[in-house]
C-alpha cells in the first residue's frame, strides 16, 4: 500500500473485524533482533519504585465492558456527515433525520430533503426557495480523497501557508502558516478519475463543521449584488454553508452560512459546488456562477490573512484601498501520519495519553494513533477516549485511535510480570508496524489493519528496552520522544546534570562503580538511586531538601526500571505551566548541559473538566453518598482518601487512626483502596459502616468525586495525575507521600504553592524517621502522634487557613483551564511538536 496516497472506494470495507484463535501475535517473529538476547545498558539496573512517579496515580474508574474491535481504520473521514447544530449562538431546535445523507447515499438512497431554517438573529421572513432535486446516485463507485489546501502567491510562486481549521469570530476562513493547524478537506471523484469540475468539498475538521460543513463562496459584506466580473469591485468571502449547499453551475442562492451567522445575521447568497480539482497536479481552482448564469474568471486572494474571491483584483484594490495577495491553491494528496505510543502498564501513565490521542485524531484528520498498553487497561482506555470524543464524533475519527495489548491478561497486581512481558513483545510488534503490516491484540484477538509505518514513537521515559528495540529496527530515521507524566520539578532530579541540581549521568556512574568494586549493576544502581547521606538537594522549583527526604516510607516492593532521557530526541510532559512554570521555563530556554526540547501539553483532563460535572461511571452508591452529605453537611464537607492504584501504607494502624479522627470530628469521607497490597481490617469496615460518615470502595470515580460540590479535600500520595485533577477542580489537599516524585511534590504543594497540608507523623522506615530540612520536624513513629497531628489538620481545614488554601487552588484552576483554550499554551506547544516531528 502506498504511503503517500490514501483513498477508499465508497462501499469497500477495510479492516472488517477478524477473530483469531488464541495466539500471541499475528505478526512474524523478529529476525534481525532477538529480544531475549538483547543487551540492555546498565541504566536498566536501577532498582527502585521510580517507575511509580505518577505511574499508578489517579484512582481508576469502575471497570467498563471490554473493548470490541474498536481500532479498525477507515482511512478517509466521513463525507457530508450531518450532525445536530451547535455553536456559540443559539439556534432553533431542528428535527434531524435519523440517517445522515452519507449513510443514505451509501445505501443507494437519495439524500434527505433540505431543512430550511432562519438565520441566527432577529426573526425575519424566510426567502422562497425550492428544494433541490435528489441527485442520481452514480453507477460508478466514487472515491474519497482528502488533503490540506496549500496557498501560494500566484505572482511570486512562494508559499504563504494553508487554509486554517479555526475560523474568525465572523465565520471567515483564514490563512495559517502551520500545516498542523490546516483544515482537512475531503471530496469525491469517480473511480479512476483524476479531474473533476463543479464539485463540493467538505471542511472535515473545521471548528464550525457541525453547522457549516461545505466549503463555499459567500456574498461580500458591503456588496448589494453577488455578481463578480471584470471592472467590478464586488467580492466574495470564503466560509462554510449548511448541507446540501448549492447545485453545480447554478446561480447564487440564499443559504445559511458561517459569515452571516457569526457576523451580522444578514441574508446572503452563496455557492458551494464551485471547485475544480486536478489530482495529477494538485491544482485547485474555483468557478463562480453569476445570477445570469455567466461564469466570470474567479480569483482567490487574501487581505490580512482573510480569504476572499473576486472577478477583478485590481478593481477590488482600487475601490477598497486595501492590498491583496493573489492566490493559487493546491491540494497535495494526504499522507496519513502514524504515531505509536507505548507505555508502562500503569493507569497514571496511560490515562493522560488517552485524552491526548483523542484530541490528536479529532483535530487532525490525517493522524492515526496506535497505543500499546497493559491488558488490564483496555476497557478503561476505551471508556476514557469515548468520553473525550462525546456523542458527536463519527466512527471514522474514533477508529483512528487504535489501542491494543501485545500480551494476554496477567495476574492482577503483577506489575513486574506485565512490564517484562510488554518489553519482550514490543520489538516484534514494532517491527510489524514499521513494515506496514497487520498487528493483533493478544486480549481481544482483533486484527488491526496495515497502515503506514510510524513517523514518530512516543515511549514512557522509563522504557529503555523499548527505545533500544526501536533504534535497532529503525535507527535514527524515526524520532523517539520521551513521555513524562510525573511532577517535573521532582523527576528532573533523576536526569538533569549535577550543575542543575540533578544526579548527573547515572548510567556512567554505575558503570564506573561496577568496574571499581566488581559489584552487580543492580546493587550499584539501588545504592546510588536511594542514596541517603544527608546531602542537601537543590532543584529549580523545589524547596531545599535532604536527599533522604525523597524516601519517606518503608515500601513492600522494588521494581527494576530504566531511564532513557539522554537517548531520546525530545520530551513531552503532561504537567502544566500553571504550577511548574519556573522549572519548565528554564528547561525550555536551555541549560548548559541539557539541550532536550521540552513540550508541555498538560493538563490532559477531559474536556469540560472543572466546569461541568464528570461521569460517575456507574457508581450510584458514591453519587448518593455525596448528594446526601451535600444536603446534610454542605459544600466542601467531604474528604476523599486516595493513594492511587499501587501505593498503600505499611502502617495500616495510621490510616485507622485517621479514620477514627474523621468520625470523631464528624468529617464525611470516601476511602479508596485500589492498591493490590491494600489491607482493610474487618473492624475498620464495621466502624465506618456504623458511623454513616464514610464509605469504603476499592475503585472510585475520582474525577467525579473531585468535581462534586460536596467534596472539599483530597488526602493523597501526591502523584501527578491526582494533584492535577484536584487543582483543576479547585480542591486543596492533605499530602501523604510515599516515593518517586511524590515527596518533593508534597513539599512544593505545601511550602511554595500553599495548597496542601503535609503530614509528617505518618512517615515510616529508617529514612522516614529523620528530620526535614525545611522545618526540622521529625516523625515520632506512634499512632498517638498521627492522631494529634491529624486533628490539628482537620481543624485547620475548617479555619481561615484552609479557606486560603482553597482560594489558592481555585486560582491555579483558572490557569489550568486556560492551557487548552484556542490560543492556550499547551495547545501551542503541541502544535509546535507536530510541526517538527510529525509534519516536518
């Protein structure tokens, strides 16, 4: 299959689901690389929980049904898809047909009758118009072609940009210099035909497509007539019109259009079946038909990046005293861009990318995303992506996110087993994708279509073996981007040079110690990673801390991990400038010994998060509990206790003491025990039940709880996803950190951002019982001390100090919600990443 030209016959089915018998993979085994004998660098010898630096962060939603054949790919987006109206202004409620015109045409039927409605604005008399006759469905099959519209100065032959996917407030189409922000256009030609005249074009991913899907010329603002020609200064503006548009070579007709609807509400004529295309040259031309059916020469041009058309450019310039650039548009054939993502088997690392993947395919009609994730997260990923899409996104877009697992389900809680299995199967899967072959899901048995090889690979930044396998197969022809989900001010300590407060080249230090002492890399890595000699650590964006403060808890597990930041081409981080601005600005401006490009795309939360309520995901008991406590105790009265999906205290009596304090203080609470090592005593269960103040559940819908008006506080391990979800909901925190990025994040939240109380008495283990640099406090190591500290924290939550923390959290929430607006910082940085690594 050619990588540069993608087109579908209308009625041909690509990627029909095929079920396999139980098998490991539908792709051949590696020949140039045997993963079992591949040598990993000594960096992989680190033994720590660093993989969990937000890895198991965020409490999972309740389990959803397993995904079906969700990842089959139909290359070309829908054509003439018709959706219920939406937009920034209120429109009359319409009774929409149950089948879209595209569905009817595909089934051999004529289109639905046109729906006539008044333009937005004050009521007026509708124009008289006759419905267009149903076109004859051609006997020859049609082929859908898609691409972007490239704009060239027709005088100088220099490229000036593309037609952008975001309209102005007046409903205009604009010039945009970035191809990643170019609107995708789709049109149909007869099979085996390379030219066509008077065709309609769909603005596939235009922000106003739901109301105005057809690319059209619209009568100008000041012109009394829509006729253009030689010696006429009349002009037309480029925008969108509603379905079904105008008939080919017909005179102008009054059509509901984007310009009138978003500007002044005046009735205007428009034409949509005006485009001529030559696929061989890519040349796109336009032909307007005047009211007398004459067809004057029609020239596209731009004034101040707004797109227009007219019959005499010199007459327009003279009359309007405005400079204009004549344009020659072209439509290069669309080449689909395939992005591969592979992540450590943990929800805290997977969930943010689900949101990013959905936005990528929704806003870029030429992007396909393949996600290789842990088997236990397939249904959760399906739920997360579907929620981000909402109800209006068609299947053609949904299918461009393909999520699968290369391993069958593994015993619950076996993180090490899942990680090793994913490592062992990654190289085989990547080789198949790099050769544009099919690949199968080891859980569902679904075969995924062969698509173009990945143009960029995004790997969890702790996935060194996957990076090595990718390099062995593709060399440096495919960029590898590190996916960083942790608190950036904390994680940078592990890969920044010593001059910037980091620990330097840890791999080189391990090699040197192995050579000097003869010890194993595992032993040396464990020793260097968990170094706790009382050295003061100074990192940008963090309060000064002793090195042992990064390990405040005794943990029952340790996992071998690896970090490949030096070997990657760039990094994408899921944090936000809203609460890590100082460090992020330093990284992006460049450090003397660190030149990695950093793209900040957080927060990656569901659209509408912090503004609208989130899905309760089937937990009626949780919703009923919150509603009841809101009525009885009021707003911000409930505490959510959540340590993510992996962490749990090694001193369960401390948590029991906290629960007793909450009951004593009549402070309602919800406690999640999602970790596979979590233990809840029967006595605690009975005590909570009899109190009627609390609820215990293994999995809870954390985002729903945080956005419920009854919720006031989050007791958290300070994983990055939980912190982001809390701040984006305006909820302050009580910090109980365990390991990885969490201890430093807790210190920053409490000491610098003033949005959290940090618990000290809950610390355990040798390093946890040593004094803190910032306040000199030392944990006493008793249940009684935990109770005394927590009683004071609860009193502070209900005092002015707590109210101030809530105001601080609300201020950060406002900044977080700005990041993904039209010109938000995170949206701009994602666009810059796409321009360099996807569209370059």
